[in-house]
C-alpha cells in the first residue's frame, strides 16, 4: 500500500512539472503582461509540488527499497525537470536579448 500511495504522489508531482513545462515552452511567445501571469501560474504549481513533497516525507525513508515503478516515475520527473530547466535557459536568453534591444 505504501508503494501505491508514493507512486500516486509521484505521478501527481510529474503532472505538475509537466504543466510547468507547458507554460515554460510558451513563454517566449508571450507579451510581458501575459508572461508575468504565466510566471505566477508556475509559482502556484511549484507550491503544489511543495505540498506533495511534504506528503511524501513519511515515505522518503523507504526510497532505498524502491520498486521499479517508483524508480521509473522518478526518472520521468527528472526528465521533465531537465526539459523545464533547458527551456528556462532559452527563455532567459530570449528575454535578455529582448531587453537589451529596448535599451
């Protein structure tokens, strides 16, 4: 039962990260006011992830005995986070260039 609960929490966490990825991928096409709104949405999603992390605290001691499904879910989360960081890096460069052009 513990593994099933943990897997469900991890799947929810991945869902939130995937929503953040979707928002991140569209950032460069947004005008500044919509971009700010987008960032606020990402902040809300990150707070949801924090809440899930708190719910997972009792299970963290058992991470050493990870079943394959949980390990696979952790790898999926890692992949989504990597994609978010890559997109954020590209978006930062775009916004920096955009800002420099307006100076």
